[in-house]
């Protein structure tokens, strides 16, 4: 064994200081005092590791934490080859992890100065860095790096929590979105219904102050101008118990509305001989001239008379399949008259005989108007069941087997009833009672709201060629004075319209007219009655006539 220290022995260099390089570029080490040195960092290989005593003994593989490799410089390999060739030296094949610095050029002979004591640890080559990265500020340590192949148990929990939170948020947003969509859809549906309903009402002309295209434009000026009306008078004759009931069936062509105007039997009319009589009495006596008498009182133009006996009403109800009526009272059965009982209530189904029994029923102590209202209900219910086609309605009228007035044939009556039925089906129908006083004259309310608004009665509507109509209202309180004034007017060639008695007496007489064209006629009426011209003035007539006379105490019968 050679005890001489080999200056080129790399194992001996672990306790010596590098003092320079020889002519071949090999490191030369010198003896330094032995000092405890910090342990050198260990760099493990992938499969095998080597130590100074193990000499290539295999070790158990460990879980990799960070895989860095210490490259062996070419100078080390070059030095090992020279050891084998240099005389007196033996080549040591042991591999170490000590990095042997390589001399840049073989000609360098100047040794470096000894390093301080703190640098006496083994030098380890740094890991390679990507090209182009700055070197400054890179103080990295192995424990600062984490690699994707290292399992992270906490990351799975975080991902699961994020997924749970995200799914909850998405479900809430989806629920809110569905709720908003439902609200929007509901609002849209309601808006469509409202707009559709308003559109229908506007088209049908049923909105106030608005006229739709489905409404006749001429009806827009209903209050300002004349309206076209078709009307007939119906006389219902009770063939079993006697008595009559009268009504006007009115078709307002302009406004497309229908109406039934109930006429009390006490309504005063003028007979053919000029005498005053009641409507009921005139109808029972044959009804000759009754239509003209009604025109004179109401200022209307009635197109025809329909006499409807109770057996024909019964047949008509059966032909339309029965009717439904809201009955106001119960009608007991009459075995003598062979009339069935009728129950009280809404939407009572009535057959032909039941309809006749209800229409003609008048309870004990009831006024005539109650029985007239029941006639109106039955007539409107029959109109709702009639066909809307004029020809089909005419066939129904012919089928009841009635002989009609020559002035009103089945085709004309059927067409009118079909139009009235159409109004009744859509709710454009009304029933009014013409109120009269005890003396048979019209009340002021009836004259304004029924005669003028529903019937359109006016002085201009009188029959062409008829004598001027003069109304007389007695404010003298003396019946003889009224009779004398009436006789004077009839003798003067005027058509007399009975206005009845005033609510209170008046000292002075007054003659009024509404149309300027009637002023001269009003002056003539004053002269006929022996009154001064100063009593004539333009004002609203309280009686439906061209000229109205309110007879005061200043009138002196001649």
C-alpha cells in the first residue's frame, strides 16, 4: 500500500482544497485542515444510487419528489481517461456524485485563490433552465415545486364543493327564470283576452262613445239625427178568458237594437169618429183605425198590425221548441180553462200551454202593468228562439196556421221577427212600459224617454197628408172648458192629441212649438182658440204634437 497522498485522487479531494490545475487541465488539490463540513446534498437516481462505500450497490426505489439530474461534464470523462494513461497512477472506476469542474483551456496555469471556509462544501451543478429566461431573482427550492403526478387529496374535495355550489346556484337561477317565464306568459295571456274582448266590444259598437266597424255609422248621430225604425203593433187576444194585451215591436235599423214597448189598455186614443176612447176598448171592438190612432198619439209610423190569438201563440212556442223565462210568480193550474201550472224561478222551461198561461195571468189585486210585463217576457223569449234567417222565420210564421192582416204578409212579418230575434240573442234588446195617467194621457217621463228615445216619435213622423197635430193639456181645472177647446180644434181641421190634465192650474194660457217651421201654425191655433198672439213661444213640447196648447183660466169658451 502506498501511503503517499495522491494529489489527483478525487476521493482524497474531499478533505483537501482545490489549489489549481496542471498542464493537462487536471485539478490539483492541497492539504487543508480537517473541519466538519455540512452534509452534501444527496441526488438520487431514478433506479439506482451510489455511495462511497456501496460501490454501485442497488438501493430500493423511493417515491419521486423532484427529478433533477446532475450531468457529468466532459472534463471528468477526459480526466479519467488520462488517469489510465499517466505513468504511476492507477485508474479508479468508481463513480461519484462530485462535480469536477472543467478547465476552459489547457493553457491556463494560474491557480485560483483558496476559497473561504464557508465554500468548502461540495459544489453541485445547478439544474438546467430554459433558454432565454433571466437568471436574476431565481432562488427556487425543491419543496416549492409541485408536479401533476403528485396526488392532491384536498383538490378533489375543493372540486366537489365547487361543483355542488355551482349546481345549487344554477338550480336557483333556473327556478327564477322559470318563474319569470310563467309570470310573463300569464300576463301575455291576460292581455290577449282583454284586448280580444275589448276588440269584440268595439267591433260590435258596444263600447260607450266608440263606434266599431261592425256598427252602422249612421247610428253615431243617433241623438242628433233621425233614425230609421221598423215597427208593428201586436194585439194578443185571450180566447178563453177574454181581454187583450197590446205591444209595439220596434227594430231600430240605425242602432241595430230591438225593443218591446208595452201599451196599457188605458192609453187614450181617438176613434174614427173623433171621439176619445181607450186602446183596450178600441181593440176589442175590432181594432179598425187603431194603428192610425196610435200614430196620432205617439207620432210614429207603425208598419202593420199583428193579431195574435192565444192558440196561435201556443203553436208558435211549440214550433220553436219551447222557451225559457224568468217567472216572477207561480201560476196555479186552471182545470176549467185547462191551463197548466207554472212554477216561479229563473230559467223556467215553458211549453206552449204554459207560456200562454203565464202571459195571460193576472193575480188578484195586481195592476194591469204586471200582466203586461209577463207578455213582454214571453215575446222576447220567443224572439230568441226564432231562426235568424228571414226565409226560415217566414216559414215558421206560416206554420202556425194564422190568417194575417193583408197589410202584413208572412214574408214581411218573418223578416222583421228574424231581425228582432238576432238583437235579442246578442242582448241588444230592451222592454219598456209606456206609462199613462189615470185619464189615459202619457206621463212626461214616458213622453221623453219612451216615445222620443225608443219610438222616435215626433211631429214630423206623422202620416203624410195628415192634418196638423195639436196637443191639449188642461190647466183650467174645469172639464167643460177642456171639452169646448177640444171641439174648437177639431172644427178647425186639426188632429186632436189629448195631453190630459196639468198637475196644477195656470192663470194664463200658453202655446208652444219646437220647430221654427211650426211658428205660423202655432199662431193660427191661438187665433182658433181666441187667444192673443203673445201666448205663442218656442219651447219644448210637453205633448208629442207639432203644437201644444196649455189651456189656462184666461181661456173663454165661445
